[in-house]
C-alpha cells in the first residue's frame, strides 16, 4: 500500500556523499516502514523528484537518494510518497559493492514507467482541478487524464457541459500537468485501464457517479490497482457547481 509522509531532513554521517550518492535522511518512529529499499517520489518546494529510499529500523533512520538533485535541504520539510518495494536490504562488504547496488537500483527505477490514471469532466477548469492533477502526479511518474465526452456527461449528469470536449482537452493541456490527455470511449470508458494498467487511479473527493462502476470493474477483473481520493482544496470557493452558478447568474 502506498504511504505518504512529511518530515524534516536531518544531518547524518554523510557516507552517501563520499561515494557520490548524497542522501536526504529523516528519523521516524520505529517499524513505521519495513526494512526494504523502495521506489519513491519526493516533493521539495512543490517540485516532484524520483528517488530510492532505504529504511533502517535498527537506527530508526530512513535514507533517500534523490535523482537529479544536489542541493542542501537540511532542516527542511519534505513530502515522501513511498510507492513500491524494490528489494530487501542487505549488508555490503565494501563501498564499491554498495555503489554498484545503488546504480542497479537507480537503473531499475528509471527504466520502469508507472501510470496514474485520472478521470473527469473538467468543465470550467479552476484551481481545484490544478490542485487535483498536481496531487495525482505525485503518485508515480506518468499522469494520464481522461475526459468524459459531451454525450457521456449529458447521459450521467443530465445536462450538457459548458465547454465542448475539444475546448476542455485544450484547457487541460494548457495546465501542463498531465503527460497524456485523451477522451473516454463512448461505449467503454474503462478501456483505458486495460490500455495503461495504472498502478494508481486518483479520484476527486466528491467524484461519486463514476467510482462505483470503477470499483466493481477492478474487483471483477482482479486488478490490483490502488484508488486514492484527493482531499478537497478550498471547496467553499473552488467547487465547479458554485462557480458555474456564478457564471449562469
């Protein structure tokens, strides 16, 4: 199961720096995370970085090597998304053996593409949609956004969208958050699951009209895909129904 934590980076023995792989270290409660090496995403000042994470419960220490990042972040709070296990931890006889294993871990993590799938209407794009997609992108490395067609919106919601599917696709692409943007199939909107086989599907906090069909589909097809609900963001201001009401008035 994917875990998300926030903690402050501490200074440790800096052995990683001496072998060319500086690490960001944090102290956490023992046994919170099992002793493995994991694939992770780390969020530092709103930017997402891929990385590898090793847990050592004997020392209550968690060490992360952040790819393509070499700045001092001591005493800064970071957000870590623990995505999947890569290998069991083991003891190394020398630094050269450790360096070779780290290189192998990095290669494995970088070569594997994992998808996050998001579905929605995305009519009248606003700050909640930006927040939703940015949060979804934290879970793995390729974000796919599928928009409901005009016909399906009218079918499920009983009314036409304010913007056409072409306009809505353009609005989402302009955000430059999603890596892939496409539309539902009129007859089989869930075919995108079979196409991408995502590790995670992110849904909005109030996305109900679609979620029941989705959960049933995953159960019926024995698909091990985690569903994550993204929490609301200033819902008293940025809620589509409220903003549409203002436009209509």
